[in-house]
């Protein structure tokens, strides 16, 4: 992930969870909570890009354990304060793009929330291969991310030659930054994940999509 993206989320850490407080999204968020609790019941979960631990806490309610990782220490510091009372959660600074990354623990499930939209198309294979390498074949996985909602989502500022789309976001210090924010179709997701996964299932609500399956 680029330094621009890392710096953007480091600045947003303190206010990041405001996006989950929007009243119009509460029905969809509760549906996501239920979905994650059902999918990760009794499992040892590796979470990548955990951010402030909003979804970590939800998963940990019914998972056997959650090892939550993020590339940003600022995010993990907030997660640590919030999640310290949960004995089945561990946190680690880690980069899912690092092809030398490894963990001592074994996992039977993997979760990534709101990461995929920030991954450039030419980096998809790196992330998918690392997911499989870190957890092994037969591991169940869930990804969740944003739908583009006209009138609510930040407008698409440009599209590059590879098909990646970008938005202009305002930083906490008032500066403006361009970030990668892709909104894949169902057919694109199925085509991209087919070489790496089976039993692929995609669901969409008003504001979010989920993709689940089993790594092969």
C-alpha cells in the first residue's frame, strides 16, 4: 500500500469510526455484524487491515480467537485501548502486501474489511496469494467493502489506464489527498477470485457488499 494511503489513514485514526455512526447505514451495519458473527463462530480468525478494531470486536464475540493486524500504528493504538478487555484478541503491526510476512499461529478463517477497494488492480494477485499463503488452502474468508452510492459517496475524480478509480478526500489537517477507491462489479470479483477460491458468494445491501468463500 502506498505511503499516501498509510498517511491518510494515520491522520484519520482518531475520527475514523464516525463513518459507522451515520443513521442511514445502521440497518446495513447490523446486517454485517450478524453476517460476520455467523461466519466466524468458533474459528481462529486472521484479520487484515483491522483499523481501529470496529469489526474486530464484533467478530471476537463468537470467534475462538482473532489476530488483528494493520499497517498503521495509530490505528492499532486506538484498537488496543478499545479491545484490551477481550482475551481472545491479539494485535500486530503487519503489512498484507509484504510477501515475507508470516505468523506463528494457525488460522482457519480470514477477514478483510474495507481493504479491497484501496488495492490497485495490479496488486490484487499479491494480496490474494498472501492470504492463501498465510492461512492455507481450505480457509474460509470474508471481505466487506463499500458500494458506490450516488449523492453520498465521494465523487470519482479520475480513472487511470488500468481501470483504478480515485477520490479526493480531505485530511484532518485540511489538506486534500487523492486516494484509490475502487467499486468492483460482481462479475469482476468472481473473475478475480475464481483462481484462488471456491464456493464464492457475493451479497449487496444499500451501502455495502460482502464476498465470502473458501481458499483453494
